C-alpha cells in the first residue's frame, strides 16, 4: 500500500522530526552539524521555505518551517538521503541512517507555533547537550 500523502499547507508552520535508526548518532560533531546546515540553507530558497527554528542533536534533527507556496514535500528539507550518503561516506559505513519516514505535524495557530519553537529550543537541553538554550547559539548543536 502506498504511503499517505503528507498534509502541508502554504503559510502554515510544520514541525518536522527525523531520528537516527536505533537511536544511533546522525551527527558526530559540530563540523558535521555545520555541513548539514550549509546543505539545508541551500535547499530552503529553492523550496520557498522559511525556517523558524531547528535543533540538530546527536541522534535527531527537528525543525519548524513554513512554506510560502505549494511545492514538493518538506521531507526533502530534512534531506534524509543526502545526509545518509554523506554520513556513510565519512564514517565508512553502509545502510540506513534514519528511523523510517520523518514525522511531522501542522501548527494551526500562532500560539501553537510558539509552543513548537519553545519545544525545539529546549530539545538540546532535554538531551543533556547544553544547560540553557542560549548555549546553542554559540555552537551548531541547537536552534536558531
């Protein structure tokens, strides 16, 4: 049976999360995160996507994005296959990197958008990567 089509509406924020298979690392250091962000920033204008918040943690990446106009799924925004190839080449490994398909949910109001952004900002804190969300701005492990 084919996969269900993702519900993505122009102008409506979307919370996207993708986790490493078996909770394995998908980013091993800050340089890894920086290279991912460079690739992501190349894709955003092409997809007409505004990125409101993101967190790149060791075992997952999560973001809140909003599409300006209809287009392909925001799944490519997470760039799972491109990241897998880069990671596998650098670590001399094979096989999948991501745990299934990315997860997403629509934000239906400005209040919900703020709660999504707050959740993303706190993800690195909950993961024990930083003590306070502002520390994410001094390195690439957290949200913008």
